[in-house]
C-alpha cells in the first residue's frame, strides 16, 4: 500500500448497510505544515459511529470510514509541528481541525468552532485543502490531523483503554468540569453505558458524590464498583420523589431522552441547576413548555466533545489516579467491525469496544 498518498480502511459504502464493511483505499487531505500522521494501533467504537452508518443522524458522505477514538504511533510531522515528534504514542478524538482564529477557538472553545472539521465525514475548507477532501476516521491504517487535535498519551494508560477516553471520556469530562463538579457537589448520572460509566469514573475522581439513575437494576454492582455511592432504578414508580431538589448537576448519557418524563428529571435538580445531555437520540424531544422549568429555575443543555486543555487534563487525571474504564477488545477486520457496531447498536457491550490488532489487518 503506498504511503502517504493513500491510506486503507474498513469502509461503509451505503448508509443503512451498517455491517457491510469493505477494506479499501482512500486519499487523505493534502499534508500540511501543522499536520501529523499516525499509524493506528487501535480505535474505540463509538455510538456516533453507529448513528452515522445506520443513517440515524441523517445523511453522510459515502464511502465512509468511521472511528474517532484513535491511538497509534506518530510516523510523520509537518515542518511547523512543535507538540509531537516521530515515534510518539498519540491519540485523536472526534475533531481533527478548526480555524484556531475565531473568537471561540481563541477562548479554548475550538470544539464549537463554526469551521471545525469532524474526524470523519466532513469536508475540509478549500483554504486548508484545495480538493476539499472529506475526512476519514480510525477504522483505518493511518490518520492525518492538525497537531492541535493530536494528544500525547501518558505512559501509564494502555492504548486500548486510552482510545475510548478520546471521545466518550472527553464528552462527559468536559461538561462535568465546566459545571464545577467537585467536592461537596451531588451529581446524578443517567444511564450506565459507554458514556455513563466514564461519567461515574470522572465525577468520582473529581470528588463529587455520585448517584447513578438507570433502568437496568442488574447494573447496580458495576455502578458501585466504578465509584457511585447510590443507585436508583427509574423504572420504579415515583422514583424521583425522594430525590426532589437534590442534585447540583444531572448528566444524561442515555440516547433515549425522547422517551423520558422530562418533568421527573427536572424535579431532582437544585434551584437554577441543569439537566445536561450528551446522549443524543435519533428522535426529536417531545414538546416542552417554559412552565416546566419554573418550579426550580432549571434548564436543559447539551455539549459537544471538549477542548484540548480538557483532554490533556483528563488524560493526566486518568494516569495519576490509574483510572481504568471497562473495555472489551475485538481484532479489526470486516467481520470484527460488523460485530462491534452491531453489538453497540444493541447495547451488547460492557461498556466500550476497542478495535485492536491493526498490524494483522494492515501490515506492520
């Protein structure tokens, strides 16, 4: 396989046929002075991958190579790169470029840059790449990204555990720290899945008292093992009544919000606190009246991944505290990718997948 002109990945050619992966070549964007190429060692499997290739989140360009929880070895750096060198172990999350010039970027909100490029399925602006190449993700031999979106991985974190931190981990870490979660705070995590189990780990490590709210009673032992102090089953009648005005922050990680009784979740918030969503359903939320927020001045919000400083701080916390998420591994192949995304779609994973054995699939 020629490098660096072409990369190779397991790709989906038609949305909806989400298990029909084929290994094929694709052309990355033009290599720039601030770009970094990584030979991929492993890649996490994210719910976003599934929503994209099933068509649940709408249209996406095909053929597409998904995957935005990438860890591997730096094999090429641009002439202006200062943060990494060849041979470093590094990771890429759900964003690979932004303008770094707008007011959002300058305020460490590059994850809200109006010109941002997602790690897969997004065209580069012509100013960055004359061909407006569509980005491709981490179920592939290599990935090319701007150095600002490539993160050194601490030696203390194994690659297969670091990978899912780069999207799932950061997606919940950012809203927790921006909400001031720490000692003396009471936090509820709704849902104990790929996102939720990370949220419990981070909120506990930050010093908060954590309650997990789940529709699955059998997950109680895992919730307590991860650091939660309390477990509430939301299938019980009047489950929210004893929790009225209890929480400083409620983080919803489940992508089923369209089925929720929103009033129950708002009722458990302290005055002027937020029900925050990182689980993103395919369906729209039901109609909401402003009066529903009045009993406690609550609000509903959402967020998009996190910024570079937050990612570096998260990895440092994980390394220092020896935090280990629950991760299953599957060797990458057409069959392995299909199995992983199908099991994620059907909630048959505990609690994240990482695709491994890239050398066997793409060569050393």
